[in-house]
C-alpha cells in the first residue's frame, strides 16, 4: 500500500506561520502526499510552492464549527478558488443537522457544491461524525448522494472525537462508490491509518503524515 497517496498533509492550527506552510509543501512533494490542506489565507502561498507539481491544494470553509452563514461560506469558497485551491473542505451546518433542518442543508450544499463544481474543483463535506448520531450521519450521506459531493469527510480534528472505524464503515455502507470518504482527526499512526483505509476511507487528513509513512516502511 502506498500510504502517501492517501494523505492530505495538513496544518490548520490558527498559529500556523508562513515558514510552516512552506515546509509543509516541500514535505508533500518529497514524500508524494496527495495534497496539502492549509488555512485559506495560505492558499496563494501554497500555490506558489506547489506549481508544476502533482500535489493538490486543499483548504477549508466554515471551519471549524460550520455555523457561519451560507453567504459567508460561498465568499470563502470563491476567494479560495480564485487563489488557486483545488479542493474545498466545507463544514456542514451542524446546528441545522441537530435541528433537523434538512431544507436549509439542501440549499446550502447545493449552492456551495455548484460553485465548486462549476470551477472543476472538488468539494469535501465535513460532517463532524463524532458529534452525530448514526441516524444523523446516514441522513448526511443522503445529502451527499443527492448533490454528488466528491468526498464525505468525518471530522475537522477540533471535536473531542475524530475519525472512527465505525463512522467510516457506516458512511461507506450508505454512499455510492462514486463518493469517496476522507477520514481525519486523531490519525497518528500507521496501524490506525491502514484500518481506516481498509474500512473504506480513500483519503486521510493528517498532521502526522510523515510519521505514518515512516511506520509503514517497517511493517
């Protein structure tokens, strides 16, 4: 298994510096990671660092709580696309999920996904699975199916519970093969990363990507 090809090499902490982003991008190229995932204000910097490479640039919208307005998310998305982002990891409106306001969610996801797909780019919808019941997670899978989301993503990494095998398996059971799964949050070793992939994850959001890759070479 080429574990590097599954990894979004990630720095999303609010104190991230330019030097850390430059290092992240250099590491992504050296190790062959699928993408870097950076704060929105660093997309342009990552674009410069990764020009003429195969590494994709991912950033976030509505991060990390998801309750910013749809208009705000759309503006974040448009700016990120203009700056050179290839993939947008957007947090679903979790308050709407908990209120069962599926009409609001249908509208938000439709507007944001349409904007991203019109630019030929990828949307990853973050559902923060550790805060959802199984029924809520299954309903989020239905939303993803309806709007042809590219990836459903387990977590932001900021909730108490990150990626779990149960959540990935449940998502895989309720999504078509055309919708991929990104597991993120608390993935710190190769054994867990491998188990998530075997459960159905096709991308992993990790800040410990290099450690995971080095561990993979010893098994």
